[in-house]
């Protein structure tokens, strides 16, 4: 065990750093410090004696002068020397750090690294009682790794003096072997138990330990051999004739299972055995050799791969599942979890196998418990644990305590809390005997429902700023239980009134759910009342609610009831249709205004072009001041139509009209002469473009053509750069890059192959990095024939394993950011967001190997300062993408005309600012999310009355001048 003396022994003398202490320092303080140093050195000496001279020399830096230092420390009480000041300085630093770590753990007891650092410092200072308490506290919260357990066990073994200490060490071994499958710990356990063979029951204890070790890791193909050999050596050491049969049995058992170096074991058995080996043993040995050949590819893949080797373990698990040997399946799962203990999906798969196949109570509950200790943030593991405990008849009090722990586990989504509450409430409902009018279990269930609603409102909504249960699923379940099982419709109606007041009254399906509950367990009067309210409040499907009301009155109502229902439904539908017509008229008027504005802009551009032609005819003598003006306005004029893809010099993209003449090459790539003015260079480029041959786009070749986009705008000679990439897929007939009117590359092109299979293979190159940007490769599709075709390559939903980082300095490189992110987990991909010119925007996406690493990175990196910039880090949750409405859905059959939002010739403004005063704004309906592939149109258009009215400049002037 390393101490402060050992640390300071290798450093230069620190007389200049540590000055003499005050003359009035008390002798008792000195004595206490010296005793602690002597105790620390004694622990180190005992451990050194137990583990041998090789222990701790390389790691802790033990030098040859340790003996002198130890003698000096032991006599320091009577004769303090110059080294004591070094010890005191180092000790003070360690004590301050220990206090800081203890304070941090009092705030957040789930800080794993803080536990590890505290144990290391306490062990360094020789605080035996405190380090033992720190280790026990950590082991209660987290499973410990093999290294931490072995370090703890070595310290306790070195300090064990009597039988009670030995029993304490045995208890530690029992805890250690439960966290993970660790062959080294089992081997250490067996060897330590051999030391107690002289005690009562010592021989049986040793054999019990070795037998349990073999059942746990004896099938381990690479590390199980050491356990078999240690067990045989122990039995061979017992000089009794009756023990020879035990050694024979161990040899035969070992040779019947596939292990590495089986041939050497067989040769050793032949040499040791005086009798010939039985034929049955040879047959089992040969069978095991054949099995070994089947397992070798998977074992070699593990040996060649680097940790955590999840993919290799997954393949190994699939192979074992096909064979179906429960012992080997359990072993490979345990081996995989040693290196992938923070992968929730692996724990879920393991526990699911045990729940459905083995169904052994102790084994199943043990795995579930270890799963939540390793991945406490995963709600699915807690839910499965509660189900497993109920399935195996665990006491109700234990299940309740486990549920309370789940609430404090720190889930990362509001919906996770709803899920765990649902699992617990389902469990409580199954405990109730509803044949009784009242019972303790029923009251507990109702109290749990009440507490769940309060918890979600106070705790979850305050933490996440959103409701995890917007549809009030928990309250709906409570209402169903009260109505169907407790025959308490009054309570059910109160719950549904609360559900409707929480923003659900506008949805037809909520009213129909309530209506069906009343139909089954209520009365007609309340059904009628519910439908009348639904007709007035529903805004998404009022026609459907009206139809349900009329159907009920047709079969059950009186004439008066029928007349009232008809009157209410007609009035409501008339008002809805009126609102829709007004919205459609406003939309049509806005479209007409936009068309008129577009026509005006078109005429203005035509006049400017005519004016330019007149200026050119005047001659070269008037090109002085006019040239600058022409350049300034000409550039802007050419930039505007470039967004609409002029057809004079570009090939139509997917969706534009076919059979249009396009330029067949890098138009505008003319050789510029430095001595010529820019205006002449521009004229020469334009003349060259006019002379370029035109190529007709043949839509019949779409099957052998791919569309390549998102290429760098600064790419020089796209044909030469891209051809080698795509020739790997097959023979390339032609690459047609698209250029603007000024000859600038527009970032996309068409690649035509000779065979269709080459084009299909080229699609696999999608998102391949080209000059630092992901290249998009998609099929060449005529959007005039397939208007719904849409490909969006990035996810639009919550990605728990991916981070979104903002506020990065523009000078931050990908390598620098990756180096920072690697400290918190394995980075699978990192992408810096750039603009069209390839310049960084201060944003990045970082994909980690799993969601646990991502969540840890969020906590550690959010608010970090990088090059004087404070960055923001969050789980990636891209906003929903709006889907353009289909032209054919603008007018629904039998309904009013609904027109989509349109914009001017340059499209929607980049800022997307609304100039409408807040008092006049109305929230618009949320657009549906666009998924990969064809974008589906919304089933029913939202009422247009909710959209904000659009006003002209004259209308704004009237508003501002109005007093």
C-alpha cells in the first residue's frame, strides 16, 4: 500500500517549498500524525508480505530505500527529521481533497468517479476504518469492478488476524462474486479458502468454493482452465488413496467440455493415470474437441477485437441461443456484461431470456437487481424488475421499496416516470380483491393513484417543463377501474371532468372514450350529456361526434331529443363550415396577392434587363462609373434566379420538367486573363456558355442515373474528383455537374452509369465524406410524376445516444472537439455543421456508443468553456420538419377549398420573422413530422381559422396611426 512517504521519496528535497511549522504546534497533533504514518506503513508491509515482492513496486513506485523510510517513520515521534515536513505538506493536500470529495458525495451520492477517488486517497493515507466505510458505501450503490474488488480483498486479507477476520473476508468474497463473473476473484477465493483448511469444516469449505467456481466459470474457454488446474492441485496434495478417484473425476469432467489447451490436459492425464484411459472418456474428449472447433471463430474474434467488443459478443450470444445450452448461454451473457455493463439492451435481453426460459427465482432476481444497479436511468429495467418480483412472490414491502428507489433513479424523460408509475399501479391493482366493497389493498391503490397524479404534476412537470402524461392515461385507467371494477361511476365522472379540463376537450376520441364508458357502466342521460358537450367543444373531428349523437338519438331518444340533437349538430356544422370558408377565402386572396407581386417583380426584372442592353450598346467609352453599378446590381440579379434553377444552363433536378435543354459540362470554366478587366472576363465567360453544346435530359435513363448533392461548393473539376469514386460501382458513362450562370459549381450533379446494378450499388455511397462534407446519393426521380418523393437523411426524433452542441468557437476543429468528447465515452461519429460555403456555424452533432455515455457527457460538458466560449450540450432532439401539402388535397371532396401557404419568387425569408403584433397573433397547428421516404399528407386539415391573418403594409400603417 503506497503512503505519502513513498510518494515523496522519489521527489527532490522540498526544504524550500515547506517551511518550518510554528513553534507552538502541539505535541499531540504531531504524535497523531506520526501514528497514522506508521500504521499506513505497517499496512503496506503486511500487504507486501502477503502478495510478494513483485506487488506494488511498479504501480506505486516502491524503491530500494523503503526500509530506511519505514525505520525513519517508526521513530519519527521521538526524532522528527526533514522528511516530516514533506509528509505534512502532502498529507494536508490529501486531507483537503478528501474533505472536498466527501462534501461532493453528500450532494450527489451517485458520482461514481468521486467514490473511486475518495477510496484511493483514504487508502493512500492509511485511514483503514474510513476506507472500509467508503468501499461499503460504494458497493451498496454500484457494482464494483474486478480491480476494485481485488484491491479491497488484498487489503482485508493482509489485515486478517483471527477467525472472525477470516469470516469477514469470506463475506467479502461472497459479495464480490455476485457483481460480475470474475474468474480471477473465484481463483483468489479458492486459494484463500485453502489457507483455512485446518479449521473445522475447512476441507468442505474449500471444495464447496471450487465447485461453485466451476459451475460459474468452469465453461469459460479461455480462463476456466486455471480453476480446473487449481482444484486438481488441491486434491492431489491430499495424500489419501480415497482422493485419487476425486482427481480422476476432475480430469474426466474437464476433458468433457471444450476448453483451450485440451490436448495438454489429455496428455497430462495420460501421464498421471496408472491405468489406461476409459473409452467413454476418450469419446467425450473427442466430442469436446469438435465443439471447440465450432466455438473457436467466436473466441478468436473476441481476442482480436478491442473492448468493449459488443458486436462480437452479440454474434456469440446469437450462436449460443441457437444451440440452446442454458449454462453456456448464461456464461456468454455474463462475459459480455463485464465489458458492456452500461448497455441497457443487453441487460434487457439477458433478463428476458431468464424470465422466459430458466425461471429460477434467485438467478432471475439477482440479474434484475444487477441490471438496475448498472443502468439505473433505464425505466424498462425497473419495470421488468417489478414484474419479476411479483411473478416470484416477493413480499409487498420489498416491491414498494424497490419502486421508491426507481423514482429516485433519475430518468431522462418525463414519459419514463409515467411508465414506472403505470407498472406499479398495475401491480397494486392485481393485489385487490374487487369482490369486496372495501379493503386495505383497494384503499392503497386509490392512494397510489392520487399520489401518482400529484407527483407527475409537481415533480415531473417542474423538472422537465412538460407533462409526461398529456393524454392523462393514468387518470383514464383510474376512471375505468372505478367504473368497471368498483361500480363507482360518480368517481369516474369526476375523473373524466378533470381529464377534459386539462386540454383534452377539443379531441373527439377523448369524448368518445368517455361516451363508451358511460354506455357500458352509466346511463343514457349522462351519455346524451357527454355527446352534447362533445359537439360544442370538439375541434378536430366535429362531424364524427355529431354523427354519433344522431345515431344514439335515432335508436334511443324521443322526438324532442331528436329535434334538439339535429338543431345543435346543424348549428355547429354550419359554424365550422363558415369558419373554413372564411379561412379558404383569405388564403385564396393571399395567393392572388402573391401572384400579382410576382408578376410585378417579373416586369421589373424585364425592364432592368432592357436597360442593361441599352447601356451595352452605348460603347466602351461609358464603362467607367456604370460598370460598378452594373456589377453591384447584376450580381444580386443573378443570385435571385439561381435558387429557382434556371433551365438555360442546368439540368433539371428530380421533379422539374423533362426534355429541357441543359449544359453538358462545367459551364463557365473559362480561362481568365489577368490583364483583362473583370467585365471582359465576365463577357467572355457568358459567350463561352452560350457556345456550349446543349444536352437533352433523357428521363428513360433515370434507372441508371443517380442524383448527387451536398457537395462542397468550392470543389474544382467535379468530374475529375467524383469519377474515381463512382467507377468503383461500375462503368460511368457521364458525370454532369450543375453550374450557376456565373460558372460557380452549385454543389450537385448527375452520374449516369452503363448498367442499372451499378446505379443501385452507388446508392450505398450515400453520406460518404467528400472533402469534409457528407455526400448525398439518391435515385434520380421525376417529381412531376412522383410529387411525394422526399428523402431526408437525418433523424427528426429524439436520439438519446446523440448530442447537439452549440456555442462552439468557429476556430474549433473536429479533432479538438473529438478529443474533448472522448473523455466521456466512445465517440462513434462527430459532425461539425457548416454553411454552404463550408464555414463552421458553431454547431456539432456527437454520436456516442450508447445513451448512458451520452447522458454522462451532457452532465459533464454542458456549460464547459472552450476557447473562451461557453458551450451548450443537450440530447439531440431535432424539430419536426414541415411537409408541403399535396396539390390534390387543397380541395376536399364535398368540402371547402383549402390552399397551402405560398411565398414569393425567392421563397420564404431566411429570418422567418413575423411582423404581426403579438396581440393579433394566433397559434397555428403543428405540422406533421416528415419521415424518410414519401411525405404523407395530413389526414384532415386543421381549421384555418386558427392561423394568423396576413396584412399588407397599408394595413400596418392604419394600425400604427390609429389612436
